[in-house]
């Protein structure tokens, strides 16, 4: 009996010692984990820091493939109001010329008022005609005209406002790309016009306007999208139709570079980039 009691007492003592040891180890582990956690929280996490882009990376345009490192934001990034008025005047003249031709072909067509609106990056001009008093007018000629007013935007895959010295006089000239939509009863066409304003005596003078289809490789059919400028050289992506292409979608892509000579863009080089689709 005494032996049994002695065994029970010894067992209780060992269990108590083990429990105290486990509790002590548990507390030590907790304190150790807390210290580790505090140390980790107080230290910079490298993986997170690396994911934060630098200021230079923030102004790159990887998502829309500008084929160059960055767009230089110039003159507070806003388009000169006098330049905007000159571009509007150009399209009103085109619109009036189209109307003269149309009115001879369509005696019942009615010229609708021009729609104008503006947000922080686009000035919009809308031109429409209707053939009669129906609720759904037949739209002909130029329809939509999107004039950029701010740099750094993606205007249908173009960088629409760029500054560079085109005529080597030591001052920055201005390139403005305007997106237009036009058509007839069978469907619409989408084009871009490249305006060049040379800076003379402190103001921008309209020097030339070229359609994107005019600037593709000689003998080919397609269009270009202006991407950037570098030291007076215009950089664009050319899309050229092949025999396999549908009417909507030219598939051959080219990196195009242009000099500006005698008030027009002249192809400096064209590098084949592969098939778009």
C-alpha cells in the first residue's frame, strides 16, 4: 500500500514538473514569435518595395506600346487654345466642302447643326446629315472628330500631342493627331490626321496635315499610329494589309520612322515587326 502511495506521489510530481516545463517553453516560444513578428514588421519588405514603380516608370506607356521609353510631358501637357481653334477651323472647312458635294447628289438631305463638347482631354465635333424626317437619319460624310487637348492619353492607339524640333531651328514644334470617323450608308471608316505646327516668332503656324493612310510604306495599303518622337524623328507603328487580311484588319506591323522635310513626313526607315494577329 505504501509502495502504491509512493508511486502516485512521484507520478504527480513528474506531471507537475512536465507541465511547468511545457508552459515555460510555450511562453518562450510565444515571446520568440512576437519578437520575430515585430522584427519583420519593422523591416522593409523587399518584394513589396520592388513592386512599387519609380517616378520614371510611372510615365512609361508599356500597355499601349509606344515603342519608346517615355513620352516627354511639355508645356503643362495642355494643347494651346489657338492651335485648337485652327484644327477646328480645318474640319469645318472639310465639312463644308463635303456638304457642297453631298447636296448636289442628294436633294432631300438636310444639314444638321454641328455638335460640340469638351472634357478634360478631348474636344469633340460631330457632323451629321439626314435624308428626310425619319427618326433614324442616314449618316453620311464625316461623323465624329476627336481633337486631343491633353498629352499622355491614348487616342485610339496614338500618342496625340508631341513636341520636338522638326526643322532644326532650336525650338520645339508641335505634332497633333486627330481621330475621325466618317462613312456612307454602307459603313464607317476610321482615320487619323497628323497635324504639324511649326513654331515661328513665339506662335504655332499650321504647316501640314497628312492622313494616316498617306504615311504607310510606298506601294502598300494601310495606316499608321503615331507613338512618339525622338530628336526630331517621328516614330509610328504601321499596319499594312496583306492578301490574307479581311477589310477590317491589316496584319503586318512595321516600326516606322520619319524625317520632316519640305513640310511633309518622309520615311526614314521601316522595320518589320511581325504579324499583329
